[in-house]
């Protein structure tokens, strides 16, 4: 439980460093100007939305294999956080889009992907809310998490062919090379690590609280 | 030889304990009665034996010759009569039985069907061609017995099988259950009837909470 | 073993069909719903010239919602009739799933064969590539049947029913829906037809089928 106490401090420090880096160190980007600073929050949030989906499906599979309610609680906690992060990522993305391209929404491939993700989280949590019996709820939502995971190859490979993209692709570009300013790259990495730790801590916390509720 | 083992089994719904720490070992060739007042968890115990639900604590296993049966294997080996069992109301008795038995790979020939109806006392000719939605409760109960008899299952789970039956019907259930046990089947029988209880080889009493 | 699965699928399919034939209200409701949707779309457009892309979207929205009204019944009907436990006791998982899927596919294909020609007539659409349209509609129906049967099994026992099925279906069926609209637009003469999308749809349909088949075992045999 030592980690449980250290983790929030670590996240706090990292967040402070991140804010400092984003607002005082990172130079304005070519063409995007100061708006690029939004990206350092937007990209990590989008990353956690995807990670939370992956983990929710993973814990779902674990529940189906072992019938441990713990896995179900983790899966649910991950999905709830995922929904928060996906909403934040969508909003920050829409604002960034408005500022740089002039429209909040244009069904760019990654906007479509994140929107589908939003729908899946919404559907998953609606299903949870509609299932009164805990065991059946655990099983049914685990199956849904895994079934909806089948859309991933489509979201990654097919959607980009269907829609024309405006998204800047400095990190995930086709050539595999990283043509990014080292300061920017470092800041982005710090952001990703910070968001991931925040996710881990929040999932952990919400499950821990569930335990206490069960005991009392 | 099939054995159903209950090891320290506890079941609860929404935090309410139904029964606690049940230990029992049921064997092929015997009738085990499950007794207790309404709400003491007799039906729940049967569903646990069928692996239709998981216990809150403890373990339920079905073992055949030292090998534990998987859920899907067990499903294929058991037959059940419970009040919750329903036939397709828009299908006739024959269509219902042919469908359900067909799923188990058992073919229902006309002679077999007629013999079955006679055995459970559904002699009226119209029965075969009437949709079960128009059956009386007693007729449906007898049809459930017909499905049970024809399923050739090694495990019989009976939840108040005498319900809605007349004296002759109850007699029939007793006779068939005894014969099934003598043929080497495992019979688990939830009942409130003293005569049925007395006919069993062993009993599990659920005290209630 | 293989043979017994086929036998089981056939039994379940025939059972669904028999019950369906004796319960005509369900059929009538489904087809009337489709007709109503079509009439709404057609009247709203008032015979004005519509772009192929929009036409394609309208056709698929009509198909999707008509399908939603029919496909969610496969398990819900068993649940209301109380026969789900009976089927649980006697039916092996794969026979139940695939038999019901086949029946849903059959219903959806009938529905699509009813909606599509009517849509073409009412909206005065000239089809440039009829085979592409046919292939797209069939693959679309297959995808909806494959996903819909599993999702219908998920929603039994839910305290809220209306809408839940569609909410759960939409994200999963989008990968079928989006290329289907593209292809249909192409078939209506709006831009080139990318035939590889048909392959993509077929592949995704297959993934849905396999996924549903694997996951259904957990639903059917677990607690």
C-alpha cells in the first residue's frame, strides 16, 4: 500500500512539471501556433480512452475465464474512466479543430474513431445500468466489451480509407520516423506517462472503495 | 457412476443468505429429497446442481468416474422438471417434444411418442395435435414428465414434480422416480410431500434463514 | 459431432419458422414498420432529385431501423414465453445461436427484398450496378444477423428494453454500415464503386460470426 500513497504525489509532481513544460518551455509550433499546447493534453487523453477500452475488454475476458467479481469491478471502473477521458478527448479535439481548421467537427477519421469509442462506452455503461443481477451483469457486459472490441481493426484500418484526414500526424505517421522537436516529444511523453498513471491510480482507487463498501 | 458434490456451499441473492454451508454427496442410483419450507432455497439447490448458477461460496461439482464434467457436458446429461419449465405455447405436444429431444439427438418416432403419452397418462387423442398453449396445467405437467422420461438423462432434477397433479399423477411420479433410480440414474427431488420424502433414499434439509 | 450441430441448427431454424408462421402479428408489425419508414422518407423528399450518397444513406437508415424492429425478438420472445429455461436445458449453445442467426438472416433478407425495390420505385432511383447493390444488401443483412443474434441474447433479463438493442447494435454494426453506404452510393451512380469494400464487409461479417460463436458459449453455459 506504499505505492498507493506515493502514486498521487508522483502524479501531482508530474502534472506540475507537465503544465510548466507545456506553457513555458514548448515553442509555438509552425502553422498551429500556441494552439499546439492543447495537443499535449488532448493526445494523452485520447490515449487513455483507448487504453481504458482495451483494459475493460481484458478484464472482461478475465471475468469470463475465472468468474471473479474483482475483474468485473475493474472492467467497470475502467469503462467509467474511459467514458470521462473519451469525452474530454473529444471536447479538447473539437476545440483544437475549431481553432485551427475553423470547424468543431468534420468527421475526420480519428474523430470518427473516437466517436465510435464514445458510442461503445455509452452502450457498455447503459447495459450495465440495465442489468439488475450482479452475476449476469458481469457476464453480459464482459461479452459486450469483447464483442465491441472486434470493431478495433476496422477503426484502425478501414476508417482512414473511407475519410479524408486533416489530423496532424507527427507521432503516428506512416514513415515510422519521428520528425518532432525533442522538447515537444519529451513533453508529449511526459503527458502520456502522467495520464496513464492517473488512469491506473483512479481505477485502483475506485476498486478499493468498492471493497470498503462491500465490507461495511 | 455420477456423483454430485456440494462442498460448504452458501448461496445468497442481493446480500440475503438463502442457505449456508451445505455439504452433500449424491450418487447415481439413489433418490435424494431436498426438503424445507417455501423460500428455503430448494429450487436454488437444484439450479446449483445443474450449474445454472454459481454459488456465492463453496463448490458444486459433478464427477463421473473421477473426472469432473464440464458445464456443457453436464447440460447434455440432465433433465429437469420445474415449475419454471415452459413449452412453446404455439407448438403442439408432438412438435415440442420432437424439437427438444431432437436437440439432444434423440429421434421421436410416432410409436415412441404414443407410448410416451400413454405412460404419462395423456391418452386423449386430441393431445398430440393441440398446441400446448391450450393445455391445462395438469396436462402440461404430464407433458413435462414425458420430456423427462424421453430425454434418457443420467441426472434427474425434480422440483415439485407432483405439483398440479391428481393422486394418480403423483403415484406415477413416485413410481417413475423409483424406477429411474433403480436403473442407475441420480434423482434429486425437491418436495414438501411427506410420502415423497419417505420414498427417498437420502435427504437434505434446508432449515431456512 | 459436425452432423449433430447441423441437425441442431436445422431444428432451431424450423422451430423459429413454424412459430413465426403461426404468429403472423410479428411479421405484419415488422413489414408495416418498414413500409412506414419508407413512406416517411419518400414523402419527406416529395420526389425531388436527391444525391446518390444521400439516397444510399436513406436506404440504409430505413433498412437498419426496420431490422432493429425485427431482429431483437429472437431471444426476447423466448424470454416472454418463459421458454428460455427449456431451451437452456435441451439446447446446445452453437445450435441455438446459429439456428437463430439463420432465421434472423432469413427474415432480414425477406425484409430487404421488400424494402429495396420499393425504395427504388418510390425514390425513382436508377441503379447503375445492380449486382453491387445486391451483394451489399446481402452482406449488410448477414452482418446485422450475426451481431444482432448475440446482442439479442445479451439484452434478455435487462430491466430496460426499448432502445437498448439499438444502442448496443449501432457501434458494432458501423463497420458494416459505413462501407455499405459507400458501396450503395456507388451502385446508384454516385462515384466509383470500390469493390474491395465488399471484401472488407465480408471479412468483418465473418469476424462477427466467429466472435459471436465464441462468446455465446460463455453466455449459454455460465452460471
